[in-house]
C-alpha cells in the first residue's frame, strides 16, 4: 500500500531505486509489464508530500475505484484528489483522450459492418467503461459502410431508452439506408431488459415506415455484447 500523505517535500520518481522506477522498467521490459499504478505514475512524474509518484498513483486509483473510472472523472473530480493539481489533472485527461483517439484510428477509413461483431468491436472500448448508459447510433449507406454516428442519449445508471424520433432524425438528414443502435449496460451484463426489447421492436416498426432499416441493436457489457439480431429479437 502507498504511504500516508503528510507534510514533507515531494518525492520524485528519480529518488526511487533505479530498478523500481516505472520509466526504467518500461524501457527494459515494455509498457505491458507495468501495473496500472506504474503507468499512471509515469504520467504524474512526481509524487506528493510524503509519497512517491507510484504511491500517489495507487492512492488515486483506490479513491476512484480503479483505472476504468479515470475515463468518466472530470477535471474537478481529479483536482479534488490529494496531490493532483490542475496540471496533473489536465495531463491525465489529455492522455485518456489520446488513448481513445488512437483506438479509433484503424476505424477511420469508413468501416464496413458485415456482422454484429464488427459493430460491437468498433464501439466496445468507447462504451464499456461508461458509468451511465450511452445510446449510440451508427448511420450506414447501402453497402453497410459508416457515414455517420451520433450519441442520442445519456441516461441514468439504470435506464437510457431513446425515442424513435430522436434516433431516426439524424439518420434521415444523412440519407442513411440503415442504422445500427448500440448502448452499454454499466453493470457489465449485456442481457437485454424488457424495455430494451420493447424499444427495439418500436425502432423496427418506425424504420419500416421511414424506409431506414434497423440492422441491429447491440448491448455492450464488460468486454462482451449481445446482438438483438443474432437472438432473433428484431
């Protein structure tokens, strides 16, 4: 466990024995060999009063509940943590955003969705960590290539049912031939609720009237998903 914070001079990473420094360990063994706290310590660079950068990183992760909760933590939440000022907080948020963008690079050349897995893989890392339900719509052309995407709603921890008019409004503007809907379950369990199935059937009916096919409604869990199309619920 990390040291308890108390008044003294900040401890720098360079003051830790060389063989234990995260930066040196990464150079020798690769980034994948480092713990979450060690990776975070490299971004923090310095510790706080009475603790090293690694100790501070461990305390931050403990207070937040784990590394996944860094994603939804805003600047005010981060700066409220002991030892984290505005500079450290903004650097952490910048690093998280870079990671998100790098994860999307391979998908930027108008991906084609030939299966539910393609859509689930495309959205998995953008949805599975959220603490609230996010309802996403992918707009596709006649060849199932992506022409646009939109967050339709962000709900509470347990419910985010979007109205069909909100879901199809942008799809109509983009002249989409079809759409794929996705939303996450913060619990990590992608099992559809009664409301999930009900709203999916309403979307199918609305799409038939508008001439925009709902190809699938996918629920994202903790690194897993359930496809309504695969289950035969469309």
